[in-house]
C-alpha cells in the first residue's frame, strides 16, 4: 500500500476502485480535493466541525445578488483555509433565477505545479 501525505487538512484522498486503492496526483488530485471540500457543509465532519464550504446550506436561499456574494465568500474562504497549495484567482457565480440554478466557476493556480 502506497501512502501520500495529504496537503489538504482533513479531506480523504484515496478512492477505492475494484478493491484497489487509487491515489490521485497533480491537478487531478487538486480537482478531487476541491469537489470533496465543496460537497461538505461545516459541522458534518466529526471532530472537525469547521471543515467544509457550506454550499449545500445555501441550496434553498433566494437566488439573488446576496446569494452570489455569499457563495463567492464560502468558496474563497474554504479553499484558502483548507487547500493551502492553491491560490484562488477568481470565483464567478452566475445566477439563473428562471431555472433555479447557480453555476460556480473557480479559477485557481496550483502553486507547486505552476498550473492555472
């Protein structure tokens, strides 16, 4: 079994596929870490109640400019706090009130790899 030190505080990185441990590296690992972080609300992780982004808690909020600013803050704060090896360049929140949808795009720099 191979192990890698996880630079993300408290987020599991191993994925199990067909009984084997798959260890992601590089930009794929960062993307997976971001998706994991965004899917966790604060208070869900036992013994680490501060971990998470609270994106799901905003699910039934009014779809307006306040939600846009709130989601931008949640994403930026969570990434800055829990994934120190990337730098957030831009968070774009596009609201679509007619279809009750929100699209969040995060542009970031992977500091160790120099990849944007």
